[in-house]
């Protein structure tokens, strides 16, 4: 049985699209850009779960695009009532619909009929059949002739051989701007012919790699008695943890109702996070070339990266005792698209949990093993592959990790002195500098909905009568009282963290129960503050934004990101400067990678990692893992408490 926050089932997707068609909203040229659950208000869900309120209605959100006219609609379908409940026209002033796969596919044919494009290729000894177009989101630059148009920008790569990755052969100095509705190029930019990198990339074939490494032996991870987690529908319980999960075409994996059963309070199930997701991500490139200055991709808001989730493979993508979950989404025709094995769930050993051998207490030598529950998915957006992993640890810690791999987006290399915005990764092959910046939306609920956020910095204490030898240090704790104060930057020099504390519950020491957000302290957006991308991706300019919960505030860069000129999303959310102390708070954490590509990233990039964590701080009265049993398997040799 579905819960109020369960993702739409295949049956519900079919019913949703049928109701849209019955309402006359889906003609021959209309495409279903997005179909997903329109979640009820948080208070409605909590009241239903507590037995004090009715079951919320099931509603779906549908985004429609007429590919013939460019007309767009935002439709609400009431599945409980069996009717279309609301229709809003999307005029494009604050952005338009995400890009369709159908539109990607159409670009090659459009440009093959464009004389200026064909002539530019001929100058390089190429024809349209020799190249593959990379259709890319246009951004918003107030360029003449683009007003009111649905634009995509195009770079291209030479396809020199059927088994060769095109990314090895960028056709640099050339790009095109395409009107997707008018199906024509509005401009072809040709700034000069660059040498075409010729070295092939065939890493996917045996002849494209060195001889196999013969010394590696198999690693098998087994759980003879099966995994420790239980899955019932979309609810998972494991150790002291419980939560629900779902999947969305825009956000990908979504977690709900993260809670921990406190062993020192008779197993009381204590809420921590109401909802957690990756609400936005953007890849801003730092190459100012005339054919590349616009390269800034919002993989969630512009591309809906959840729909490109991979079907995972046992032993390759996931290792161990694996539970897979299929995902049902709507395709652009409104039909159900099933992605088998899209979500991976498993346990991992994670080394020592705690250990002590005491010289004063006889027979006191104890050690316990840490383990974590992993729920994850991988998605491929063009050249890059992204894995998103949520980890739950025995000691109450929550961690989110993004894994980045795939193939670099390449250019011709001009030399560092001439063009200091790219690395040479192979002979004549460049890779522009860029960032990958994610926004995690963390709808907090630490021991209830009344929370506060405090910024905590380490503080050096000067020599004084109280500190005569200068060894002392302490910390400063500053409560964030309003949204204007809640736009914060990390500071590694003081080890800055942010504590989310309950304003209604204290631990046995009389202090507020809480959780700490720990950031990795990496650079935020490096583009100039006056740039288009700084306006459009304002969330990336700070490490933390704190808002008060509002059901319509879903995405860090706003509802409609494609060709949005900026100002929507978090800047608009905090403009009202709502009070935060003792309120229902949402954290929006920016985390990411600044990538100066290296030769080792070519021809396929080893995984890079970036993460953050939520760690209990005074949430428990003491170490909550004292109930974890000692290891008793055959691997624990010589002593019942010996660590591997």
C-alpha cells in the first residue's frame, strides 16, 4: 500500500496521463516532460502518520510541452478525485520546460539542412555524416534574436570510426544555436579551424587497454544468513534505522522519514530528517571562448537526470548481498518507462566502530565493527556518470556522497600560456576547467518540527590571566534567527559546522538534542558574481541556505531552470526573511568538486568523490552503539572481540 509520499506507481502514472489526455491537453505534438508525485503538505503527512488527520489526496504534477508551438503547461492531476485539478500556462519569463530527449535527437537533422553549418564543416574536411552533435542547454545571456525562443546550443565531435569515442575528437572553434520549435539554426559561430585531435579512444575494447592485470584475485562478499535489512514496499528498516524511499525523474533518489530507534529510551523512534534529496546540480565551465562561454548545465532542472538512471549489474556496479529496486517513470509519450535495477540497497563493513584496551581494568579489551547501509543509484547525463549514495551508520551518522566518473567534455588544446582555461589530457586534446556543484535539500525534523540552526566556530583564546600559557581554545555558537542570517559560507580556518537543534527536547544533560552538518569546505562557484551563471545558480555562491519550510519551495534554482535569467529559487525563498528560531527549518547545502582535469582522467575518469555528513551531537545520551554485539564469525580469530 502506498504512503502519502510514495512515488507514483505504474498504475498511477497510466491513470495520470490518461486523465490529461481525456481533458484534451495532450494533442499529437504535446510531450510529457515530467510526471511525478505532488507531495502533500508536511503537516498533513505527519498528522496522517500520527493518526490525527485524514489520508492526504494523491496528486500528480505533469509538465507538458507542445513541440509544434512551444506552448507549455504545468498541470495538477487529483488522482483521488480522478480529475485534472489545475492548469497553469508557463510563459517562459521565468524559464521554460526541461529539454526533451526527442529534441536532442532532432538537432543532427536540423543542422544537416543548415548551409552555414555544412560549409563550416567542409572547411574542416568534414560532412554532417562525419560528426555527432552535442546539444546543450542554452543558459540565459540576453542575446539578440533569442527572445521568446526555445534555444539549444550545439558543439560537435568527429566520428572517425564506429568503435571510437567521439569525445576524443572535438571539432573546436565551431558552434551553433538552434531554435527547437522553429527547427532552424539562429546562428552559426565559426571562429577558426583548430587541429582535430586524432588519437582514438577505445578504452571499452581490449585493444584500447594495456594487458590485463593478472595478480588480482576475486573478492567475494557474502552474508550466509542474508542481509540485516528488511524492505516492505518503499519502507526500509535496518539496525536502529527506519525510512521510506522513492524516486523522481528530476531529483532521482528521495529519502523520507529518516528516524532512529533509541536503545537507551526503550527503542523510541526519534525523527531526524523528514525528506532528503539532491534538489539541483550544475556544471559551470570556465572556458570563456566564443564557442564555449555559455557552457553551464543544470543536470536536474534542465535535463531531469533521474530519467537517465542506469540499470545496475550485480558484481560490477554493486557487490555483496544486494536488493535491487525497479523504477517506474513516464516517458515523453506519457507511457510507463521501467528502469530495472535502478536503485541498489546493501550493507557494507566499515572498519572499527569503537575499541579500547584498558591497562587499569582487568579483562577489558573490547572492539566492535562498524557497518553502514547503502542506498544508491547511478545516472548518465551525456559524457558524465554520477552516482549518488546515501549511507546510514550504526552510530546515527548520515552521509551523502556523490561519485563522479565518465568521460571529460573535451576541446582542442592551445597551450597553457595562450589559453589558461584547460588542461592537456592527450596530445592536442584539451579539457576545460569546470565545477560540479550539488544542492542537497535537507528538510530537518530533529526530535520534531520545531528546530533551530546554530553556527559553531572554533575560537582561539589569547594569553590572559585565565589562559597564562596560551594553550586554551573554545568555540563560539551563534543562533541563526532569520532567513537573511541563514545564507552562510563555510570557513575551514575555524572548522565551521552548523548544528540543527530541537527547541523542545533536551538530553539527560539538559542540553538541546541536535545533529551537525559537516561540510567538506570546498570552493563554491568560481564564476564572477556579475556573471549569468551566478544569477541563475545563486545557490552555488554559498555553502548553506536555511529556509523555513514551505511546500512550494522545492528546487534550489527554481521551478523552471531552462533559459531562466536568474533570481528564482533560493534568493526568492529567503527574500521574505522569515523567522527560523524554533520553526520548521530546511537546510540547502551546496557541495561539490572543482575539476582541473589531469592526464589520469583520460580516456575515462577514475571516480572522484565529494560528500557531507549529518552527525548526532547531543542527540543521544551516550554512545548509541553499546548494543552492537561482538563479532563471532570465523574471521575473528583467536579472540571473540578481535578486529579483522
